[in-house]
């Protein structure tokens, strides 16, 4: 009997990070002007908030967005920066 070859999906870490960043930013823009703590963001995105890998993915997304100037940290809260809010409000649609 021949072994079946199975392909496993290879996840590019950069793509996974960009996906997490996009998800976190979109979620915070949707909820704006509400403010969420990083812990609340983790709970909303992670299937198991106690799982290190899932928690780390969300926390890295927040940190990367802060470094890019798209989020601000106010203590334990994360909020979208004004440029992100303004860009989100432009509704560019197909013009981009």
C-alpha cells in the first residue's frame, strides 16, 4: 500500500503578522471611539487567550501597529491613531 502524500500549509510569518495587524486595526476602527485594553483585544481574537502563541500574535500586532503610527497606547488601552481613523473614513472604495 502506498503512502498518501499530504501537503501541509506553510504559513509565511510576515503574512500572518500582516493579517493579524489588519484584523486588529480593522476591529479597533470599527469600534472607534470605544477603547479596548490589549487584554480585551487578545480575548476577542484568540481562541484560547491563555495560549502563548495566540496571545503573542495579537500583542505583536498591537506593538507593530503602534510602531507604524497607526495605533496609540494609553496605558493598557490601544486606540487607533488619527491618521488611521481619517483614512478609514475616506471610503475610497475602488479608487485605491
